[in-house]
């Protein structure tokens, strides 16, 4: 076995994470970088998604794409650029995104005669009309749908797009808030209001199903208040998750857009009854922000923790040996185990790279959140067992070698269930009712989490509360019970509690 | 059965294509639009890829992605924007792409006080440094690799990216040349020159394999001449296909980049021998242009022709009936057939939408290139057979109902083989040797296709030939035989023939 070089040790020394309770934000940033998920790029606010992080995103994409197709949607692709005149057509939408738009104004660079080897924008290449890099695609898509829709027979249109979008954020954080991010955006067109609302609700349901069953993140489905709605929507549905630091994270949104875009782009159809009517619209999206939610829901001070559903490597097998003879014997057992687990559909890696010591590998795969680690040493061979460690609890157990193939799939299932259960419990203990302003502030300051409280229904009060506490109304849960009460701030009457929290 | 409304007939009247021999270019444009593959958008030079076209692209992506992963590559994602200072770092690359760059100069729109309801670029949001929308990602990626590579242990890096890129083309055509297009770009880093060349050659091999075995397009692997090389490459390998109008189409390229980008971005590594050396690079890509190649290789005057490997619908079953009783009987047979074919892994559609007549459906699925169409009418039921039509030859045959499930997979295979064979034959009859200038010009003008001719090896001659004939050197085939000869234009000595053609 080779000695571990100076460079490698140095590299991995950096990987000891700041504990969460010391500095959660620092822990997050360190984890994202040292687990090889993403890093800041040479472009302000834009990230590089590294292969390991991208492999997780690909798994999310594949599952979501399957769910979209199963619910009747097809993928398509629309232009990256939105001409200014289209961008400004839906007034509220334009106003909402104008503040943070990357704008293309020229189409050529030429040699800078004053600076040898440098280029400059060619003033002669100024565009007649500026192009906005899409922050979202309603405008360009509804300008297209105009030509696709004449009759009720052309409806519904159920289309999704996987794309990059750009919003010029001033303060960015890897995955959570970046100037460019990857997402999917569904854009559907319907003949009736009812059908569009049904679609909006169906898709928030798909997101909740995905979050809970694949990401193992419990979410609350709810409605946004008017102040928090998508610019251009009549109603915004959301799923809200709770992170380990007590802050909420909006994990997905589905918008009922009414006839706003149809009116802005003059999209009408001949109804069955022969009347010319405006089309009804929805849009819905999730983004690489989900990576942030995944990381912050499950991970610990040792690094990333992943459910098996999203782990690029589900099981890693690490041999421990001191000479070639031992290695040969371990190889035999390990490779058989590898092949058997693979035959069961699992993603397995046998890491016998002898440039790294077993301890280094243990640390590395913990950092990267591999759900199950199997270690095999000479003594294990003698005893006919292997050491199996689960990433979620860091517990180890010995399992008879010939039982591993049968037991590991169950163990992965158990890990997934445990991750969800743990997150549900955390949320349960961090969802608190507040009936006085003092309670409300105390919970937000000292405990965090969701605060369920009465609110008088006005944007004015909502904004005041935000100014005073930094908490916002995350949502009005869809399964809310009606309950008479008084607004936490103004004392005015209220008919239901809403969920407040500080948030990402 | 309902009557076909006025609207539908009107819509489909438009779908009669201009015959290829009348106006090939018009035929292409009409086909792309009427088969619902793509259309021009409201943004100059940018296309909308429609769901049916995108479904074909998704199949290409899935197969290519699998092949990239099988050859050891991982996906990642790098920023859309390239700061000007990074863009200009590799001089030749910058020079090559500067002429056609979309440039972001501002990051905010504000209300235009002079024009109510309109927005304008906020002059206060000018960027300190302009951002180029990536025309290709070598610059931003090598600026990233700089931080990933210190030691030979960090090599090779084998990364691919699926992304959109923008090149400000003045004359655009759907799929073939658009300002924005979708592609994949592989970017690899290696410790030695030999390894990088091996990778470059391996990937042009992967592309050729994909083109021939999945797209059923025969291609010639070759090297580009210096004048046709990728800006910043030491050597460009390509695959060249021949379209039905006798023009060549470059379907994929793989570049050996030498140490050019490593030097421009100062990317060095500690070699096994302990020396600090520049890293060797490759890049390789194919794009939505492949859709153009697919369409123009196989399709005919009736519309699109697809190999089963890329067809979103491989088999369509159309019922023919005049009353509900007949329909019920046909349903029984058709649905069983549908389920059996599906169980064999085929993509099957039973189209019993009664808003459209069978004749309309026949026309529609021919237009969309569905490889096999099965029609079932009352008489067929009596005789215990169905009518099976293959899209490639438009031939029909009756097949016993209970043999359909067994025979259709073979028929699809036969169609795929026939498409490839037909294209190989076309290329064979359209590859001609020319030994005099007169022959050369005559072939280019009257017959088209590849012209195999001697060339003196100079860029000057190459450019002169292009000026005089519009033909370029498509490639120097990798399997070229050495042969003494004289340049077709200058009469200077030459050691091998090269392939000339007019091209897309």
C-alpha cells in the first residue's frame, strides 16, 4: 500500500466541518464545497455544479420528469432571451422581475485598439431591442402559445421545460440563491378556470409527493399571501420545508395565473359553445434550490446525509488489508458482494484504490453521504462477517457475509424511513402556537421553527411583522382548520392561524 | 363519428409539403414546422423546439448520455456567462467567437418615464465587466479546472455538460443554424499529449457509433484542415454526413486542444516525476443540429421518416369503423395488440380519437414519421388480419392478427436497417473522384455529393476553391489511402485525396 502523500492529507484536513451549532451558515458553505457538490465560479453570483452534486440533481430531474410525464406533460424548449417588448407585456410580472434582469444590449466584441490583446464591445453591434435573459418564461411562452391555440381542441397544453434562468441577486449562496440557476418550469393552458385550478393543485401535489417520498423532506402545502405571490399570479401554492436551524425554505411553487398572460398576449380560443374566450394559465417550478433543502434537512457535522433514493453511490465497500495476499482474499468476497448488490439494482462502489487509506475513505464517504458503508478486513473474513455502517445514525453492526445481499436493501429502506421520521419529528417539535406578541417574538428569537399564529389578513400587518421580527408568513396551510382568534400584532379578528417563520 | 370541422381541414391542408426536387430548402422548412418539430420564435434567430421535436432530442440525449457515462464521463454544470477578461484569455478562441457574441452589459430595467407602461435599461446598472453569453465553454471551464488540478492524481478530468449556447448568426435555419442552440460539450484534462489524443479519437468514435447505429446516418470520420479547425484547437476531428440534396453536414466534432487553454489559464500539475507541467485538453460536442441531419437524411415528400431507435411513437394503431358496435369489436383486438407490443418494450399509441377521420390520421402519422402503422377495419376483423404499413417504403401488407406481436419488432429492425442501407447507397452513388478541374466543377454543379480530389495542402488554395465553387474541404478521412496526385486547382503535387462538398 502506498503512503498517503502530503497533498492529500492537506486537502482532507480542510474537510473538517465547522459544527452546526457553532455556525450553521458556515457549516453549510463548507459542506457544499468539501462534499464536492458545488463551488463559486469566476462569474459573480454564478455557481459551478460539480459532478457529484450534479449526479444528485440528475436523480431529482429523472424522478420529477417521470412524474410530470405520468401526469400527461411533455417537454419542450423555448428561447433563453425575451425581447424587452414581450417582457414588459404582463405588467405585474415585468415589475416583479425588472429589478434583477441580465440584459443583452450588443452582439459583437472587437479588438480594443487601445489595449493590445483585449476585446471591447463593438458599439456598432447595438441591438435595436434589448434582450432580457429569462428570469422565468411566461412572457416568451405565452407569446408562442398565441399561435398554438385557436380552438378548444388545442387545449389543454401541458408543457414543461428544463432550463437555466437568471435573476441578478445581490447576495448569493450556493444552491439557495444564485444569479443563474437550473430549474424546470411547467406552463399549461386551459379552457376553463376550474381546470386550471385543478392543474395548479395537482402539481403542488406532485411536488409534495416528490419532496416527501424521494427527498424524505416533510413539507406543508399551502397558499401564499398576496404579498408573497408570484408576480403575475392570481394565487400561488407552495410547499414549505423546515431546515435544522429553524428556518423555513420554500421548496416549490405552483401558480394559478388566471387570464393575466392570455390578456397580455391576446391568447383567445373558440370554445365548444362557439364563443371567443381568453385562455386560463398555470405555471409551476422547482429548482436547484432543492439541493439546499436536501442538504440542510438531513446532513450532520460529519457531512452530507442522503436518502438512498438520491444517492449517486448507495453502498460503498472498503477493503482493509496489509498485504497482497489479504487483498486477494478480500477481493473475492467483495467483488461477489458488489455484483450481487448491483444485480439487485443498487448503485455500489468497491473502492480498492490503494492511494488512500481506509480511514481516509471512511471520512470521505461520510462527508459525501453514502448511505451504507461495508468494511471488510482479514479478521472479518475469518469470522465470516463484514462491518456495515449506516450513514444516518453512524451506527455499525456486523452482518454475516452471506446475508449482506438480502439485508442491505432493507437497511437502505430503513435509513430512508428514519430520515423522514427524524425530519417530521424535528418539524413537530419546532412548530409552536403563539397567542401573544411576546410569545411570538420569544419563539422566533429563541427556538425558531414555524409559529402558528393569528393574523388580521392585511399586507400592512404582514409587512410590519416582517420589519419587527424578520419573520414572514410562509403559507396558509391547505388543510387549515378555521378557528376564531385575534391578530398577534393588531388584535383584530382573524378566522384562522397562518404559519410564520424566518426563512431562506 | 363526428364530422371533421372546418378548422381541422384547413390546418391540415397546410401540411402538404413542397416536393424535395422542386425546392429542397422549402421542403425542409415546411416539414420541420408541419411535423411539429420546431418553429421560429419571437426572438431573432432563436427557435422553439416543440414537444414532438423535443421528444426526439430527448431520445438522442438519453443515448448519448449513456455512451458518455459508459466511457467514464460525468456531467457537471458551468455558468452561462463568461466575463470578458476570461473570454479573451485564449487569443485564437476569443478571435474566433468575438464576431458573434451576445453581450450582457446591464442588470436592471426600470420604468421608462417618457413611455408609460414601458421599461428601459437602467443606466445605473451598468456592469463593471461585460459578460459574454457562452458560445462555447472552454474559457469558463478552464478557469475552473485551474482550481481542481494540482497533481497528476487529479487527472484525468472527464466531464460533460448539457447546455444552451449562443452564437449570433446572421442567417439562421431551424435546427441547422440558430442563435441559441442546445448541445453537449465534453471538456477533458489529461496528464499527457498521448492520452488527450486518445480521448479525442475515442469521442469522435462514440459520435460515429451513435450516428450510424442510432440515427442510421452513415458518417465519415476525418480531420479538418487548418482553416476549418475549431478556434483554439491543434486538431479537429469530425464526422461528416451527406444529405439528400448532395450537401454535406458536419454532425459532430472532437478537438485536441493541446496545451493552449492550460497556458492561457495557467493550469499546471505536478507530474508523477515531480515536474510542474501544463495540462493537455480536449473538447467535443454535438448539438440540436443533429435533428437537421436526421430529418434531411431519411425523410421524403410525405414528411418525416424516423428510425425506430429515435421515434417517440414506434407503432400507431388506427381503428376504422362506421358505428359503435364495430368500434367495440376493434377495440378488443387493438387494445390487446397495444398491450402486447408495449410489453415487448415498444412505444405504441392506439389512436381512437373520433374527432379525426382515419385518412387524416394516416396523413398525420406519415408526416410525423411513425415507423409502423397498423390499421384495423371491420373486414380485417372478419379475415383475422390487419393492415401493416411501413413508413420508410410506404409499403403495406396484411398480417395475421395473432402474428403481429411477433413480427412488428422484426419489421422495426428491418426498417432501421433499410434506412441505413439506403443512406449508405445514396452516399456511395454521390461520392465521386475528380481528377480535372472541369470534372470537379461539373460534379459539384450537376450531381452534388462528396468529391474526392487532390489538393496541394495550402489554405490559400482551399479558400480559392471555396470562392470559385462554394465547396469546402469537409475532411481528410481518417482511413485515407495515400496516393500520389496533383492538386485539382493548382496542379501542385499532393499525397492524398480529400473530400470536398458544398455544405450546411
